[in-house]
């Protein structure tokens, strides 16, 4: 596939890109290297004068040998998965060809035994040092067989010398090749890791840029929220004054105007509450703990929200456990957390229903529960209750429950909830009597 693409990309009249494309894989380079070494060695040894009885047409043999090596290269190119098997077969054929040449050109007296040197050395580069030693031993045996079949016999000393001289450089070259391959594999592994690291670094830089933009937007939004408080207060004050003026004047038009002013004040109060909630989230204060009464705080909260609840037709029930001891709490923050839970209960009831706020002692902890008789919480909503900015209200910020849980956790406690669809919901603030000390 790669060779085909290289041929397609090569321009007419410029063969070098095609050649480079064909030699893109190590196996093809090895096939070409082996062909050059063997064909070149055979042609070089053909310059040596042979005996009359041992003459062979060496140069015709060179041409046929070159064609055979071209066939090996073609097989490796067409069927790269069978490369190793092709090279093993080619090695066996090369060994047999050298043996036949030895036999035909004088056996032990033939110079063609020198072809074993490049043949074994180059194959050791591909197959490794151990394979090189095996091939050297086989080359010595083939040399001995040729000498025995075509006397005179050279003796085992000459055979051992040939095997040693062939094997030692082959082993060294195979060892160097193995180290080179291991080094290349390590470089490729490190390069892969480096590319992965660079990719992760680039992704982290992009995330950092997004975070910086979001932080800038957050600071801008905080400034806007802070700055709009004064205009909101002015609008609310003027709407209240305008309402007083309208109420003092009789007439149907004044009644309609009074209704419109009331709607304006409701929307201003909603906007003010949203602004306060966002500011509380953005500038979450460090809690200051002092001994205080949970029961007194809960009773005060119930009295604070009772007028609003009565206007909605909601009955507020307060149940306190007198055995609750004074606890180290931040009254302002904890009051805000429980108030958020009560507001949620009132909003879920809308018109009519019952809201219960209770305290009780549970072993070494105190629990504040806020229960309502509303429609309950659906499971898909419950899974996201404490996510920032998640809300099911048309004008909600999605920060109330998140802030409440954060405040409770600052007190070393836990905020839990339970609900059955259609049977209301209960939120429980679980606080340890003795707040655990935070370690730095």
C-alpha cells in the first residue's frame, strides 16, 4: 500500500522519490543490501581466474542471481507479512548456491567460500547474533561437505577457521544491530510519550486559557452584581414611595397602578435576591464559630418566614429538641443555609400545604430537618440537586443548595435529602456537636 502511494505521488521523469518510497521499510532496505552484497561479491570473485576443469560462466550466474534477488525484493514488497519466512527461504537458497559454487569450482581450493562472510554477516544483522553463530556453523559444515565431495580434503582445522572467521564478525554485527533496534524502539517510545505529553500540555494550555477567560467573566459578573445593588435599592425605594402615593388616591385607575407597582416591587425583590445569592457564592466568607443555640436560630427563622407562608396559605410547624446543647456555629452562615432550604420548601408548595422545621439530638450530632408536603423531587432532578447553576425554577440561580451544602460542610457536617414523588421532600442538616478541627 505504501509503495503504491509512493509510486502515485512520484512525478514523471523523477525516479528518486519512487526509489525512496520503495525503501521506506527496513525489510526492503535489508533485501536490497543483501542483494548488493551477494551480487557484488559474486561479480568480484568472478575476476579470480578459475582452473580449466572448474570453469563456470560467472557473469551469467551474476545476472541470474541479480534477477533472483529482485524476485525476493518483489515478494517482500507485495507480501510484507511473510517477510521473515521469505528471508529464511532466501538464506537457505543462498547457502545452497554458495555450496554448489564451491563444489563446481574446486571444493576446498575454491575462493567462493568467501561469499559466506557477507552472506552470514548481513543475515546476522537481520536475524540477530545467535542466528549468526548458527549460520557460521552451517557455513563451515557446507564448506567441509564441498571439500569432501571435491578433493583435496582441507582438514577440520580449516573448517573450524572458516566457521570462526565467519561467525565472529557476524556475531558482532548482529549484536550491534540488536542494540540499534532496541535504541530505536526506545527512541520511538520516548517520542510517543513526548507527543502524548505535548498533546496533554496543549490541551492543558487551552483549558487554562478557557479558565482565565471564565475567571475574567466571573470577576466582571461579580463587579456587575455588586454595582447593580444600589440601583436595585433605589428602584425598590421609589417603587415603595410610588405605591404609597397611589394608595392615597382613590379610583379604579389608581387600583390598577397600585397593582403594577406591586408587580414591579416583586420583580425588584426577586432580582435583589438573585444578586445576593450570586455574591454569597462568589465571596464565600470564612466562617467565625461561636457558642450559640440551634433552637433559637431555628425558631427565629420560622418567625421570619411565617408572614410570607401565611400569605401563601402554608402552615409552618416548628419542633425543637430541648436537649440540644449550645454549639460552636457561625450563626449568620448557618442561618443562610437553613433559610435556603426553607425557601425551597415554600416554593415547592406554591399555594397551601405544610412546612415543618425541626431539631433533634442524634447521639453525638444535631440534626435540623426541613420537610414539606409538596410534590417531591423526581429522581433525575435529585441526581443534580447540588450542582452549581442547576435549577428547575424560571428565575433561580441554581446556587442555593450548593451554598447550603458548602456552609454545612464548613461546619463539619453533611446535608442530606430524601423524597418520594408526590409525598414531599425532607432536607436534613447533620452537624456534629463537637466540630472536628481542620488540619492544614
